[in-house]
C-alpha cells in the first residue's frame, strides 16, 4: 500500500514534470519561432525602408527633386495609396506630347519663340507640379533664351532638358519599384 | 452673420465648399483635385474652359468658387474669368506657373479674387474659402467691394445687366441703385423684406430698338428718361430702368467715338481707294478729302479730314447720308477686287502700324488672309474682322468690299451713294426695309452722338448695311471697344439680319470675322460663337450667331487689343457696358446704335 501510493505519486509527479517540460519546450519553440520570424521580417523590411529613404534623400540632395515632391507624398494616404506614383506616371505620359511639340517647333526655321515659350510654359508648369527640380531649371533657362531670341541657346538647353528629364524618369522608376516592394511606409521625413 | 447664409455650408464652413477646377494640364488638375479634397472641399474638375462655363451656366448654384488656369488652349483664363464674374458672380481664383506681377495685375483687374502661382501649396488652398465668404458678405450687404472695384463693377453689372448696371458708373447713383440691384440680383436668396426686389429688366433687341428710336426722336442731347419712357410706351418699364440704360448707352457711344476717331483716321487713309465712289464722296462733305487721302495714308492728316467728314456725316442724325457716308467709304471700295482688298488691308495694316501699334497690325495681317478666303463679302469681312477698332474706319473705307457682294454695291457706287446707299439697300434688299428702319433710327441716334468716328457710323451702318455692310457691322463690332460694341453690333446686326436673311450669310461671316476681329486673327481666342458664325454664315441664324459672336467677341477683343481692351474693360467695368457684352439685351441698345 505504501508503495502503491508512492508509486502513484511519483508517477503523477513525473507526468507533471513531463507535461511541464513539453509545454515549456513547446512554448519556447513558439517563442523562438516567433522571435526568429519577427527578427527576420522586421529586419528585411526596415532595411528596405531605410534603403528607400536613402534613395529618396539622394534624389533630393542631388537636386532632382524638390519640396513639391514632399507635398505630393504628404497627400498620399489610405485613400490614395499610390498617389505620387500615379501623378508621376501621368506626368511622363502627358509630357511626351509637349516634348514632341517642342522638338518639332525647334526644327522650324525661323524659330517661333512665342510658340516655344508657350509650350515650355506648359511643360514647366507640369514639371514643377511633380517637383522635378532640374527639369524645371532647364525650363526656366529655355524660356530665358526664348525671351532673348537666342535660338542656339534654346536648342542647347532643350537637349540638356531632355537628358535631365530622362534621367529623372529612370531614377523615379527604380524608386517606385522599390517602394512597391517595401509596402506602405510611414510618412516621409522632410529632407533637411 | 453671413456665414449662416452661405448655402450648404452652415456651421461647418469651409468644409464642403464646392469648387470647380479648370486646367488643361492634367497633372496640375489632378494635383489640384487631390489638394482640394484634402482640404475637405467638394471638387469638380474639367480641363475644358467651355465645359466649365457650361457647367456653371447650367446651375448657377452648383459651385461656390472657381479656380482656373490662365493658359488654356480653348479659352483664355482671363476671358473665363470675365464670363464667370459677369454671369455668375462667383469668386474666381487664377492659377498660373507664371508669377509675373504684370499677369497678376491683369488677373486682379479682370476681377480675380486671388492669383496663385504653381505649384500650388495646400496652405494656400486652405484659405480660399475666405473669398467666398467675403463675396457673399458684400453681396448681401453693400455693393460688392470684393477685391476692388472691378469685381464690384462686374458683380453689379452682371447682376444688373439691365439698365441698373449703369449705376456702377455713377458713384452716387450707383450706390443707391446697387443696393437695389444687388437685391434683385440675389433675388432667389434674398428674403429680406426691406430690400426691394426689382425684377431685372431684360433689354431685348426690340426694347433696345424702341429705346434707340426714342432717343433719336428726341435727340441725344435732349433725351431724358421720362420722355424716352413715354415714347417707348412699354409696360413694366420704369424710368429708372430707362435712365440706367441711357447712361450705359451714352457711355457706349462715348467709347465708340473715341475709338472711332482713331479709326476715322485709319479709314480716311484708306477710304478712298479707286472707287468710283470717290466722286460721290467728294460730293459729300469732306468726302473728297478721302480721295486725296486714299493714297496718302497719312495717319493724322488723313484722320482729321475724315473725322470731320464723318463727323459731319454723323451730324446729320437721321439722314441716311450720314449713314451713307460711311457707306460710301465702303461702297467705294466695293468694286475692289480681292487684290485690292489686299492692298487695302495691307495699307490698313500699315496704317495701323503707324497709328496703333502691333495690335492693329496683327489684326490687319489677318485681313488679307481673310480676304482671300471668301468672296468680296468675305473680304470685307475679313478686314473687318481683323481690324481693331481703329481699323474700323479703314475698313469702312475699304468697306467697299462689302458692296461687292451685294448687287446694291454697284448701286452704291454709282448713285450718290451716301444717300442712296441706304436707299439702295432698300431697293436691293427688300429685307432691309425692316431693318433699315431700325438702322435709320439707330444710325441717326448714333450719328447724333458726338462720336463721329467711323464707329458711330459703322454702328449705324451696320444696321443699314446689314446686308452689304458686313464690313461696317463687323468693324463696329470688332473694333469698337471690342467688348460692348462688338456685342452690340452683333446684336443689332442680328436683329437686322433677322429681317433680312439673305445677305446675312456673307455678313454673318464678315461679322463674325469682324467682331471676332481679334478672333479671326487669333484663332485660339475665337470662341465657339465665332466659329459657329463662320460655319453658319449662310444660315438665318445670324442673329443667334451675332449674339454669340458678341459674347465670344467680347472676351476676345481683350486679348487682341490689349490696351484698348483693358482701357475699355476698365471703363466698362465702371460702366455696365461690360455687362452688356454678355447680356445681349443690354448690349443690344448699344450695338444697334452703332
């Protein structure tokens, strides 16, 4: 009898210990699993986010984008999650015809400066709306040449403008592709 | 407090402010829309100014505020601004990538509440509701004083449209009237028993014709509202209505005369080209001078004789000769071939250049092309269309083209044209009779005025010459003030045309070209009406076109004749003439007169 009781007791204790052990291990496993999961995911995402932020900062620093771009980003929210990208895409689509018009107008002889100026005015308006800083600078330069009637200057500036325009387009494409991977990020910090 | 009175917004103003955004640049438009939504406004967007106007006209109560770009392909932003200010009296904010102070000034003088430079910041948009509030407040209380007189004038003028609009010009008089007018303007909303609700008097063509007839009968000097009212014998018309209309009319004539004097010079220079009419002209007082002048193209020298001549002619109020005098000028040109027309136009152009500067030139440049396009009728029209106000005289002289299309032209050339022109019209164009009557009275009326300049004649001419004097008509319309006159002419012409359909075709075209004067030359400025006019020149819709033309023209004239227009605008704003432009009823009076 005595032994019976002892035996049962020990069995109970053993069982208890085992269950503890199991639960503990299970828990720890889950915990470890979770920890590992969070660790890896968070790290990747924040990494990417950091990368994205760096990319954007460099665009600002190099003068490709200005304050207006930040404004655009601030308008992006749950209702308009891809607002900035939409606007930029629209810009590149719409400005193609303006660029074409300018090309054609620049090939005429003699140059119609008022027409050129008018095209460029539109182009400048769009470019400044998305914050394309370098492009806008070239637009201003172009209009100045138009004002003084400097045909050569206009043509030169226009070539430069096209370069800037194309460069920005590529950079923004990369930027947006990356941004899509990262997913919605917190509001962009203003570039210093 | 007015906040509560503001429709639909109540205590949560400015949330829910209804904004109409117009911009041809899709990027800016999208951006603007998003920004405005962020401010919790209700946004409607369109990239077409015409669409915007249509929307606004459909329901005047649909929007609280309009934001519009300055550079747009189908219509200039300033024109849209004028329209909106006059018709709907909504606050308009201009938007442009160009922040040049001159443009900003232009915006403000045209009545814009505000001028924003692209790219637009959200902070700027957060404050736009102030303009709405300000305007409403002013509307309800005093004569509108929002952003300066221009706006108030426009607002008042627009609302009043009718004779009361004149009140704007006259400070004291205006003040008293303005309140009444404002009240009547805010009729729908105004439930204040203290305000008198005067139903707006619409100065239809008939009414205006009667008015002008009465004025002519009495003599412009002696025309007093009471007597005019008695003569007109119209129910429901008050002395005040007549008085304000008379005021507008007087201002209009003054404007014409000043413009006409310039044109007279031009006309004088050109007036006497190889037309057989010269003889006749010589018979007329001072007409002979034209002949000498014809080749000379001396600006001022030519002008004075011409002016005096025209003045003399004009002096004879109801005499057809007066009307004819201008006509003579034109008929003389009648036989001119297109090439001649070309010459004329070029000479006119040169004259313009001499006298008026680039504006005219550009206008005239258009003339030759215009001339080429059509037959003689068109030619005359082209000239008319293109010339500015100044050009009117020249055109008149060159108006000889006009006669061509009409068989009457020959008649004009041959007989003592001045006198016979009117008559010839009658004989040749039976339809004219009806209109002629009007014309004569109108002409007389206009002639009586001090403005001897071709404009006056033209105005009269227009009526008489509806058929043949496309040039005149168009000249008047286009050149004269551009705004009021054109519209006026259009109307008057339209009326006459209604009577005499057939010749309208050419005329219409001419008219459209003329009134569009700037329109023709400046395609982009030409509004739909003008285009329609051209297309439908052969229709009897002349009247309709005329009116449209007028409306269209008015804004366009601004562009083409910068200084003139601006001056006119300012004047008009003061006067209610501007109102007239958009409201044919009002303009009719003036237009007919011309």
